[in-house]
C-alpha cells in the first residue's frame, strides 16, 4: 500500500493539522518508508490471537454514582478550568463563530 | 568538606539526618549548580524557590524530629509532570505558558515525602524522541564528550534527556523520568546513570501529559540502584484517579536490596544479538553475564521469538494512542491558539496544531491517524495489538525458565546531535532493546556497565516479571557492585 499526496492531505485534514505543500511533499516518502517497515507485521500468522487490551491484569473500578467533590477532579472549579483558556469569556470557553 | 553536589540521594538524606549539613546548604549548592549549567539546556524553567522552601521545611522537620523519606533532598522534575503553579509544557510550543492548577500524583507524592524541586527538565516534545532533539526549547547537550579530542555535542538520549544530563552533570541528585518505549532506560545508558521503569500501573499517570497511555509509565533516574529504589518507593502507589493504577502495596525496595543472586536464574534472549551491534556492546553483555554468575545466579539461554516485531508494533500502537490523546490540543481549553483572520473553528484547530506541534509530533499524530482510519484499522492497529499479545506471551514463556532477563540497554553509545536527524528509522532503532518490555508492561532497569573506546558510557538492562521490581533492582545492584563504574563527565559547561 503506497501513500501519495492526496492521502497525506486527507490524513492531515482528519488530524486537524494544516500543512504547506512542501510539508505534504516531504511527508510522502517518510510515510511510505515507515509503512513499508511496519508492513512486516503482516507476515506473522495471528489467527486465534486476541489483540492486547491490558498489559497487566486489572479490574476496572466503578466509583459511586454521585457528584464528585474531589478538589482536582470534581466539580465547582470553573475558574481553575478556565484559567489557562486562550479566550475565556463570561465563564465560558470562547470560540470563533460556528453558525452562520 | 566534600562537595555537596557530588553526593547521592542516600548520602544527602543520611548526612542531613546526622547533621553534617542543613537542607538549606544542600538546596543552595544544587541551585548554584543548576544556575551555572545553562550551556547544557537541561532545564526549561528553574525553581530555586521551591527547592529552598522544601529545604527550610526539612530543616524545621529535623528540629522537630519529624523527618520524611526524602527530607533534605532536592530533585529535578521532567516537564511532562503537571506541577501546580509552575509552567508545564511537555517541551512543546503548544503548551508554552500553561500553568497547571493541580499537581500530578507522582510529583505530589515526592513533595509529600519532603523533596524539593530544582526545576522542570527539558525533554523530547511530548516524550516523542530518543535524542532530545525534538524539544521546542532546544536540544539538551550531554555533559559527556568523546575522548577523540573533538568537541562534538552529544545527545543525552531521550526522551528524558534533561533528566539524564542533569544527573550526570551533578545538577540534581535524582530526577523523575517517564518511559513509553525506553525513555528512562536509553538516556540513563547514554549518560552513565541508573534508571528504572516499574511495572505498568505502579506509578499513577494522573497529571502526566499523556503520550501513549497503555505504555506511559513514570520511573526514577539517579546515580545508582539504591537511589532509584528510594525515589521509586516515594513515587509509587495506588491512585484512584488513574483507572490503570495497580491496587498493590508498595514494597520497601531499599530495605530489600541484596546483591546475592543465589538461586536466581537469568535468561539471555538470543534474539537480542542485533545485527550490526558494536562488538563493544556484545562484549559488555558477556561481561554482564559473568558478573551475574559471580553473584551466584544461574545463566540460561532463552528465546523471545517475536522480538523483531516489537519495534514496528510499537510504531503503530504508540502513534495511534498519541493521535487520540493529542486531539485535546485544540486552541480552546488551554495552550496555544492560532486564529487566522476570518478563520472558522475548523481552520483554527488546524492552524493552532500546525503552529504548536513540532515536526516529529505531527509525523506521529498523522501516522496514528492513518493506522486508525477506516479501511486500515485492522491491517495495522489490530494486527499490532495481536503482535503485542504474542510479545507478552514470549515473556510469559521465558519466565518458565528464568526469573530475570539480561540484555544491553541500547544498540550504541550516545551519538552526536544531528547525526541521525535525517533518518527516522535509524532513530527509532535506538529503542530496539527497550520497547519489548514496555509493550509487555514489565519492570526494567538500566545500569552503567562500562565505557566504550571513545570513553562513553554503555548500559546493561535487566527485565523482570510483573511486580518484581525487587528482583530487577537486586540484579542491577549485583551488576553495579561488579562494574565499579566511576567514570564521570569532565566539567566543561
């Protein structure tokens, strides 16, 4: 499977990264070299093998279904949440107009 | 009087307890060393006041007879750990100026144990790199030089390259690192220090900037095995804020240190005889085998047949997870925003991420996006996760024959900055010996074994069973005692 400029542009668009024409051109051979190398994974017979989901057996925990008041992960910390926002306004995250 | 910055963590702790010096003396000495080493570029920000405040608290605690595990010991913090009120960037322009309103669990545990912070350590951007050349804040320069009379600037390894350089240069006695595919062990090997990655889940990931969550694991870096054991003890433990945190008691690793390996079986995996590996590394490996025999261990040859697929599987899985994790950098909630004139939301995302991420980060996000995209998911991602199962099963089978594995840490000594910049694959091959243990979530450690013909350090790696950090530390201690590694980078900075 060979990657061309069209595919690189599509992937960049999916990843939400703006690329210049020069960057697109440079990425084509890099992508192909990496994918050719990764393609060796296909030579292994993996029939009957389950894909890895957890490296160390561990049971996922459930917390109590109540509003958390943990000072770092709970609620009521609006100002701390907004403190690093590039454009916080009126207690909300500011974004450019999304509805015409 | 000895130079305080020459002392190790255990020596600082014990000397402070005995009253040989105050914690403030220690903090002042290391703050001066940090301030005088700007040429190494090991720090993104320095925090002398944090170190002094912790030292003053330690001096008071000593007077009150209320000492903690790391009272009187200042350390360096990799800039991947969120530190409350102190800029945390993951060495990326996209997080420049980000000041976390909360503390990572690991850094919080270290402060609670009495440690102070000398500064936030430079690293590869988002921990993506093996040479510290992807930082948005410039390369870290290794304190080491080749003995060939040249003056080439060498890599301190990566991604925890600020950590390794700062320890090797005696700017900090110990530091945190994180290891996704070798980012603690490879830089430790390149700079003649020790570095341990514990079992996946030992150290909480809460507050560590995420790269590849199923692989990311914090660990300790220091001059020797004992210091790593002390640090790791302070950093480890169950955390309900991390869903993959292990709910297991933290052993007293320092107290359990013993270099008597009688009854231990050490496996030598034949697949780690990499093609083109320098003879000096092969020779050091053989020397390591002899040292472990001398410590009472039995040596057995084992096979890990899927080893060659570990690196390509890693370069599917890690970028896939990164592409998902790094989707959060959108120019809305924190970090950089680039809003071109008249741009809409989608254009803002694309412009922000184009301006904020470095080239290697973009490359990996895009590779991850590609392998997860419709039509390719099974061929790449599912296939890689199946290989990961086979790689983990290789280790499980080996544990039927042995208790620990001994391998080289890296396929070469430190290389010159810029030497591998043009060849991505050659750069990725740095991690060929460290990635398999990461994929299987196993504890692994690098200790210095000797120097090569150019006077540069080489490391040996010990890999253990899940939760057997003690076995790993003990085998490394046996290597350390026999290697008698005393080489040190001569001060030029």
